[in-house]
C-alpha cells in the first residue's frame, strides 16, 4: 500500500488556535534570529525566567544609559525609586550579566556586544565627582 504524503495528512488535521494573549517574542536590536531563539528557549525552559524578561531588562538598561546624567545619578544614589512600576536598571544590568553566562557561546557573544555598547554610554556617577 502506498504511503500518504505528509502534506496530505496535515491538511485533514485541525489547526491549533492562535492565542491572542500569547507573549510576543523579544526584539532586541543587534541580535540575530538564532540568538533571539536561544533567549526564547532559555525563557521557556528555566523556571526563574519569565517570557519577555530579557527584552524588558535590555530596554530598562538602554533607557537608563540614554537618560540624563541627573537620572543616572538618582538611580545610583537612591536605587530604584519606582520599585513597583518599573525595572531597576542596575538590577537589569546584573541580570543581563548572569544571562550571558547561561547562553551558548555564539549567542553570549552577540548579547555581550549589545550590552558593551550600552555600557559605553553609561557614566558612573562617582566618575563625575573627581
């Protein structure tokens, strides 16, 4: 008996409904699709990660380094003043450093380059006191 082609088998099956509440995959400028898929894989498989948490951390750190010097000083001096509504940028940076250790080497290099580019914009407040 001849075998049926996989395409013919699939056409008769019902499709899975697309959830409208499904979280969107992280979009981080400067990362390849392979690295983004590695990040999504980590977020799905590690119980301490939430879907989209890496993208939120990169956005929080980018917002902090692109902020004014006064905002950077306030964050350094007092920590997270919006602890209930926003992500603390210094904690986000520490989280990203830990995440780089969990990624495979090629993905870690790409994410590390993005983080290093943002770190170059960060002016530590104690450097301005000198």
